[in-house]
C-alpha cells in the first residue's frame, strides 16, 4: 500500500510504503504521487517511509527507482529523506541504487523522529 500526505505549510510530501504495492495499482500510485508533488513549491522535501516496505524481488526495487527518476525529472526537490528502519541489507541496496541514480540530496533515518530531526537541521 502506498499513501501520501502533503504538508503545504512546511513544503513536505510524506510517502509511506507498507507491504507490497500490487503491480496493477502502480500506474495509479505514480499518477497520485506526481499530483501530490505538484501541490508543493520548488525545493520541497520528501520523507519516504520504507520501514514497513516488503520488497519481494529486484523488479520491485527497479520500479521504485524508476518512480524516483521520474519525479526528479519533473520536479525540483530540495531533500529526500528515506526512513529505512534497522534493516542493514536493505540500507546497502538503497545506498547503491541512490548512488547509481546520482542522488546527492538524500539522507537516511532509522525512524520518523530521526527524519524530522534531519529536516530541522536543514531549516533552522
């Protein structure tokens, strides 16, 4: 399941991925995601909570990367903060893929509190 919440005041898009998003729902999710991004001002922040995401294959990972690439091409994003929990193997994969995509404005947090603290450091 993929859910989004827009905080227009703080210019933040919260993206939660829980479990597995069915392939037949992916196009709808991408359209919703880009619509939510368009509600924000330039240099917005994305907090992407992946701590409960279930990746079943490399294909799932590739889809997530394609979505990220599409958004980066369409919108000017200030920071991306990924909440990854404590899964070190998953973190390694993310670091590798994010580096391949050339992401320089990305940060990782183990939980929501740490993600919000990261935002606070950048905005104050």
